[in-house]
């Protein structure tokens, strides 16, 4: 296989892995009512379908970084993709235990991609990190939005099994391409990086905790908005359909920033500009929500601004993992540590905010809390931009 063809195959693998990092989660909420009816899933457990993956991210992420340093990031990601594929099709079995167990497998598989892909890009494409990062950070929200939009129509016109199995084919494609690409990849320097970084614990590195804080704060903002924005808009007076459409605008508006942030980050003051945009977008969106306006055009703008901010904040996290470490092994470890702690926060946030809203009968306090979280995220970003490496 020629060098040009092998590069193309590895790039396609990165693209397909990126497509699987949100799709298996975002395809589920629209078909949860049908799933509850089909298998008798209790309403108390249906919420776990979206919570379990976040908990798996928190538990497994630091292990993925450790295993990647020991066995090679590319090989460990292959194992994660196998677990993801098995978990996806385990959910086709119409019993509660299979759906929940399959969801656990999906969480483990996605954690592997979340943690290892930034390190693999840094190792395999050291001269085009920004371009390859753009590919997968763009594919993530694109595939996620497609899953949200397509799952319910497919299930209604065919069957629930067809919807789950059909959308899960993307995971099989990713696994097959990764298997074909693996022999063409640059051999990872496991021994060298492993010896050099064995004593460099991210958990004992103060600046790594700042990266964790940034990732956690942007995660709680994103997942809280994804979970509660439709409910918040509906409570403000919009119809269920209009609220859902506004939430779709929020999801899709992150795409342009996912495409451009890695390139902007290469420019002078690029990181500072992205950090400012991410923080300011969330602040302006939240302040707009506090007005309680039911003007559709105004709320479309709010959804677009907050969605763009979420795309910027997530993408800059990936850049921090890559630019604030000295090797692919360190990138994987920092990514694993930050995502472990960050997803604990992400899993707690939507539940806590829902309880606060129910207790007070209002969303105002939740929005003010999200404003404070956004300010904290922005300040963490400023601190990260000031240092060259977490080990400085």
C-alpha cells in the first residue's frame, strides 16, 4: 500500500471514530418512549440510558490513557471500538439487562475514542494536527445531530430494532476501517515514552487540574443545556415541536466552530480568542434566557450563540490536551485524567439542576449558576493559555 493510500485510510478511520463518539448516545432520547413500551423499561431507568455513558467515561477514561501508554494508543482504541460495536448490538436484545449492559459497553468504547484519538493524531500526523483534529471534532456533532433527527422517523416507519441496528452500522464501519488502517500506522514508541513519563502523574500535577476544571465546567454547561433547554423553552411558552427545533439549532450551531477552532488555535492569540468566544457566548445566551422572551427569532439567535460557544469550548479542550503536553503518551494521560473528572461533573450537573428547578418552580437560579460556571471556565482557560506545558 502506498504512503498516500495508507494516509487516506488512517484519516478515514479517524473520521469514522469521530462519528461514533456521540451518535450512540444522541440517537436514544427520541426513541426512549418506544423503548420503554417495547421492553417494559421503567421510567426510573430510562434516564440511565444517557447517564450510564457519562459514568463510564468518568470511570474508564484514566484507564484508557494508562493502557494506551503501555500497549499503544492505536491498539487500545481497536479494543475500545470492538466493545462499542458489541454494546451497540447488545441493545437490540429486547430485555432491560441487555439494553443497560450494552449501554455500559458503549460508554467504555466512546471513552476510548475520547481519550486516545487526540494522542493518536498527535503521534500519526505531527505536521497536520490541526487539520486532522478538525475532521473528528466536526464529525462528532454532525453525526450526533443526524442520530437525533433520524432515530425516531426510522423507528416509526420500520421498527425500533431497525433504527437501533441501522444507526449502529456506523460503529461497524469504524471498526472495520480501523482494523485495515492499523498495520499502516506508525509504530508507537511505547517503550521510550513509557520510561520517560512513568513518574509524570497527571493527578499530581497542579496545572493538569486546571485543564480538568476547564473540561469539567464546559461539560456541565453543555450537558445541562442539552438536557434542559427543550424543557426550559417549553416552560417559557413554546410548543414541544418549537422547543425541539430550538434545541436542534443549539446542536448544529457548534459545527462551524468545531471546523475552525483547530486552525484558529495555530494563529497568534488564537487560543485567547477562542476562550473569550466560548465564555462570552454562554454568558450572552444565558442572559438572554433570563429575559424570558418568547420571540422565536430572538431565541433562535440565543440557541445559535450558545451552540457555537459549546462547539468552541469543547474543541479548545482537545487543543489543550495536545498543546499542553510534550508527547502522545502525555496527551493520552492528560486527556484521560481531565475527562475522568470532567464527566463526573457532567453526570451530576443535569440531575442537580433538574432538582433545583423542581424545588423552586423556576429556572432562574439554574441559569445564574450556569453563568457562574461559564465565568469559571473562562478563567481556567486564561490560566491554561499562560503556560506552555502542564509540567512547566
